[in-house]
């Protein structure tokens, strides 16, 4: 068996001098690690806010496109309800003519770093305000091209 020769330290006093070096290096590197972690979490918050803004805009546009306005909440309430509570509190919802826009102010986790608000828009067809929803002229209804109206009448040859 062969042993490698290792030099002996004189006096044994030098062994104690390197004991805290790794801890000091870690403490110096810790702020950088925390900053990188906060940037990652901040990017996640930005992506989540953008996703929630899109969800709120689609819900608001969907509520604006319903024929019977009494059947669903107003577009602003529908948009806020579709978002998380902490995002809904930081958002502005507006709707005009079937186009819903949600603007979310992004919270900043990193000091001295601010972000532009996220804005998402959704569009849905809106029924004509002058048309009656029962007359068959709204979106999704049948036209007068030989088809039966939505009143449920059955053609004569099918009736018993």
C-alpha cells in the first residue's frame, strides 16, 4: 500500500484562520441571490396580473354582449368578479360598445423599481339596442330565409 506524503503544518495555528471564510463568502453573495429570487417572483406577479387582466376583460365583454341585461351583472362587476381579489382591487374595468378594457397596476416587490400597468382588451358582438331579443334578429338567431322562427313552431308535415 502506497501512502502519499503530505507536509505537516508547523505549529497547527494556521488551521483556525480559514474556518469562517465560506460563511463570509456566502454572506457577501446572499444579497445577489435574494435579488435574483425577487426578480423571479416579480416576473411571476407580472405574468399573473396580465393573465388576470385578460380574464377580466373577457368576462366584462361577455357580460356586455348578453341580450338581456337583467340576466347578468353589469360588465364592470363581471370583470372584477372574474379576477382575483387582490388584482381586482388594483384594476380599472371599462366597457364601451362590446369592447372591454382592463388595466391592472402591477405591485412592485423590488424597492425603487416600478412597472407600467398591464392593459388587456376583449371584444364581443353586442346586440342592437333597438331590436327585441324575442324577434329573432339578435346575434345567434335564425334569419328569415325559410327557417322557422325561434318561437318553437313545428312545420305542418311533422305535426301529428
